[in-house]
């Protein structure tokens, strides 16, 4: 496989390692190229929306996914700061169903992570004022939005902090088991 890409424990989740060009002015790198992704994966990614979030240290966002025809693939990267990115396989027929993987992304390595549809996603801000960009291939639909409880006992995700800053939506999310009713729609 091309050295610019790395497969994680969940092989559909791919890390992109950019080739940076540095000079006296700063640097340049290609953050994403659909042709490169199609060379190593069967996924075709068409960006239809880009979201930017800014988070305080110890903020946890997730675990989120869109269901049905609105299920989204994502490309996540850190513009400023550092995160622990977590991806959970929620595909009921997958041999990796309910397994999760984490990966650290930061503004030093400038790596990006590709998360196909069928996976829930969340991240934990490891630095203050962390800015994250995530591109998606389907528009957001409020009626298709789902959240899995961040500290679900069945998933047993190892977060860096047991008292993160959470939104009301993430505090009141359903368990992994309760979410299975939505995944099968």
C-alpha cells in the first residue's frame, strides 16, 4: 500500500498522511484527493458539506451517525490542536460489529482519517481551542441523526477523561443497544 495511507484495525477506516512541501513562506500539502482514495478503496467520496468545530480542552463530541439514506462518510482532520478520534462499527452484519478504533490526529502531522458510512464517530479534544474540520458526502438531516452514549458500558471505549465537557444531546444519547433499532432501518 502507498506509504501515504494507513489502514487501522477496522480496515475500512483509512488514515491519510500528507506529503508536505515546506519552504521559507510556510508549507503546502494536499489534504484530500478523491483519485488517491479510489486507488486504495472502493469508496467514492463526493464532498457535499464541510463542518468546522472549535472545542475546549476535555470536550467530547459524539458518538454520532446518520441513518438510512442519509448515512454519511466523513473525512476528519485537525486544523489546530489535537484530538483522540474514535470510530465504532455499527453495521449489524459486519464481522467487526460493535468494535471500535481510536487514533490521534493533530495539527503537527496533518493526517486525516476517512470514515465510511456505517460507522459512528466521536472525538475528544486533547488541547484547548482545538479546531476540527470534517467533510461529509451527504447533507445533514436532523431526522436521521443518531447518537450513542459516549460511555456506553457495552462498547467500553477508553476515553482520556471520565468527566468530559458534553452537549445535552451527548449527555442524553441512547445506549449502543438502544441504537440498534435505528441502525436496522
